[in-house]
C-alpha cells in the first residue's frame, strides 16, 4: 500500500539536511574522519524522499545523500495543508504519531520530523515522537507513516466505487 513514485527531471526538488554525523576511525597512522549525512528532498507538494550519504568531506556526503534521496521518492496526499487522517508508524526504536490539524496550527513537530513534514508541503500538523530520538529512524518512521496515508479519492479508486459511496457507505 506504500505510494512509491518515479519522477522526471522537470520536478524541482528542494533538499534539506536533517543530520550530519562525524565518524572517527582510529588507525596506526592516526584518526580518519568521515561524515554521514541524512538528507530529505521534497517538492513541497506531496512528494518526499530521503537518502544517506557517506564521504570524507561534508559537502560530498550531502551531495551523495541528495542523489540517494532522489532515487527513493514517495507520493503523499496533502489536503488543504494537512494530512488526511491520523497515522502511527514505527521504524527501529522510533515511533511517530501524526495527527491532522486545523488551519493556522503550524507544524508542531521536533527536528527530524519537522524537516520531513515541511519538505512534503504539510503546513498544519500535530506530531509526536515516541521512543528513540535517532534522526535516521525518525525520518524513516515519519516517511513510512506519510507513505501509508490514503485520501478519499485513493480509497474510492482501490475499492472501485464512487466518492459518494466512500462517504455515505
């Protein structure tokens, strides 16, 4: 039920750095530093992706993460700046709860979740992170929750019925 999508080069995706981790490897010759960057890309209109890039320099790690994110995209239904329904998702030790909010509420979410929600184009949402605060797992859990969302049009299409039948039974 996950909404994977492939897009062409005509869509303008904005990248956003969520977390940067410096990793040290101690060798006989001294310390070797490498960087791991988790990057979120989105068009602000329902398309979101994430990627992890690792390199010896920060800029190279971010560039690799951005390229990986563009290969891993999902379509999310965004209705009037919010999400269509409540969602709970778990990835690793991270558990996230997303709830739709009325207009003017804003994005009430923490760091990693906020980056994902703003990149996808959600302007009003209530979000809570439970469990692990690891940004890698939080990003993956948030995208999993968003990717599993369905709006009324998708439900009608999957069931093969009209929109009025979805709402009235």
